[in-house]
């Protein structure tokens, strides 16, 4: 019986390798079994880390945005503060000169209260300089004026520029007596401007605010004094007194009354005859405006005409006078060959449609152009060449032109040669007491050489009339013959000649 072969003999260490391999397999299996759990833990850790990182980034973003918002708010606040300062400065400071503005001046006058003094100063001739050299040069001039006023009035509590070419100085108490003159003196020296040397002066009004008065009232009174200084010749000072306020109140009353009178037909025309000295015949009448308000006394033209000029009513008044005179004079001209003289204001003469308006008035009134004499002043003729050309057009139609108050204006032969003139009305100053025969003879010779008709104004005595007649003066008007009278009183005077002195009592 054969023996079975014995098993392969075991190599040394084989058991240990198997055990190790088994351990590896067990460990691998255990690791694989643990992987899902580990993956879940890692995922949780990653998610936590991601969330933590996201939170950190969010914090950084929030902090960055907060810093940007803070800087933006700071810039906006700075801009707002700058705008507020600019607006405040604009409201309280003049942007050209740096002086106080009108608003600041008004507030300061209110705060200071009674006892303060104000010098209100206006530049004479500034508009002409501004128009000629331009606004930039004008602003430069204002800066220089402000500098001079600061130097001339160092004791003033406030210096302001309340208007275009107005300046004001304020003291909390009485102003120094020479303050206004110091300011005006500072302006008289020449200014260097835009490569040129310019000169100007100033006018000043001074007011002391005694008692309880508003800032508006103080400035109004200072302005009244200033206007009085300008009206008195400029380059001077006027201290306010209550008479100026009374005059201003009267001016306002007259202005309101004139507007009402023109609207409601309160005006009328009176006529003063122009007499031929050789035979006493009336050859013309001068139309003169009269105003007699209902229930009141008549107001002289010397009182209401300047107001009408100041408020812009002189032109419509002038057209009313012209139309009325042409209509009323038609019958006198048709019956007796009488012409009518109508005064024309300088403002009216400068109207662009002046020629058309005169022609329309003549046509509406039925008066031929040869029966109309337009009376103007020398200054109006000399100052405006365009106005002179308009008169030339009307003279070609047959209208005549008279110079009023000859001898008180330019009175130059050169002017008379070139001006469109037909009649010289010699001013009454040449015969105020007695006829100045030397001057009258010279004027009459001048008029004769230029073929001009002469009319002596203001004749009141028979002696004056006789002297004028002997000198060769052709015509005259004055109280010796008649005062200005209404149309119904004028009619008898036109029917025949006037004896010298016969109408003196009218």
C-alpha cells in the first residue's frame, strides 16, 4: 500500500504574511466602511469653513461699504456746508466788492436801532463809464471805489453796496461831520481803468435815525437826501430833513393825481396870443396846458410838468395837447389865418413815430401843416441829431419850428445855421426890467440874417413893447396883451387887433 504524498511543506513566515494580509483586508474594509462617515464630517467641516469665510467676506464688504458711505456723507456734508456758506455770503456780501449786501445792511440797521447814522452815496457818471468800457471794467471800477471808501471811512461800523452804483456807510452813533465829504473827496482823484484814466464824482445823502424807525424808513430818508444832492448839481452832500419827506409825499400825490387826470380828462388848454407889434394883430396863439383838479385849486404847470416828466407821463400828455390844439385851432385858422404853437418835450421828440403822430394829429384836427408851429428848446435840438432829422421831415410838410427861451441855452450862431429853425422866441430875461437894447439888437440882426421870425416873450409894459418895435422886433407875447385864456375867452381877442395895454387886466 502506497503512502500518500505528504503535504507541501510550509515555508517559514507564511503564517505571518497571511495574518498580515488578513489584517490589511480587515483594515481596508474598516476604512472603506468609515469613508462615508469621514466624508460626511469633512463635508460638514468644509461647509462650516465656507460659511465662516463667507461671513468674514460679508463683514469686510459691510465695513468697506460703511467706510465709503461715511466718506460720501462727509463729502456731501462738506458740499452742503460750502453751499450754505456761499448762499449766506451771497445774501450778506456783495460778490463784486466784498462789502455788505443790501439784505445785510437792512438787517444791521434793524439790529442797531435808534441813534445810528447812514451816509448813502451814489456815483455820478458811472452808467456812462459802464456803457462805454463794458461791465467787466465797471465791476473793476466798483472794486476800486470800495477800496477808496474803506480807506476814507475807517471809522464806519459797516460799509455796504446796496445797489448798482450805490454805497452806504453806517455808524452806530452820530456820523463824523466830515464823513460824507471825506468819501466824496476820495472819489475825485482819477481812476486807472482798462488802460485809461477815468473821472467820476459822487453825491451823498446823510440821515441820523432819531426815534423808532424801521430800516426801510431810514434808507428811504437817506435816498431822499441823496436825490436832493443829485438834483442840486451832484458832487455834494445833503443832510435829510423832514421837508424832503414832505416834498416826496407831495410828489407821490401829484403823480397819482396826474394819472387820474389824464384818465378822466381833467386837463384843458389855455391860449396866449402872439401879437404883431406893427399893428397889434394876433397872428398866432400858444397852447398851454392847465390842470384844475375837481374840488381843488389849479396846479401850475411849473409844479406838475416836472412830475409828469419824472413818472413818464409827459409823452402821452404831449400827444393829448397836440391833438387838442390842432382840433381847436382849425376854426381860428380858417377864419383869421391864426397858427397855433405847441410845446414839444425832448422825450416826445425822441419817439420813433414822432413824425407819424404829428401828421395824424393834423389830419384828425383838420389843420393844415402850415398852421402848426412846434416849439422846442435849444438843448433838445442840439443834443439829438436824429430828432433834428425828424423836424426836417415835418418842415418839408410845411410845419414850422420855434426855439423856445432863446438866449438861455447854447445860443450859438453855428447851431442856428444848422438847426431846423424858423422862429426865435427870445427869453423874457432880456426884457425883465427894461429891454437890453444891445443884446436884443444883436439877436434881431442875427435872426434877420438867417431869415428867422422873432417873438419877444414876457412883454408886460407899453415901454417894453415900444422899444422892441423900434428895434425891429416883429412879434411879442406877454401879459401886456393877454394872459393865457380858455378858448371861449380867446374868441373876442381874435376878432380884431389888440391895443397895447388893453388886455392887461384880464
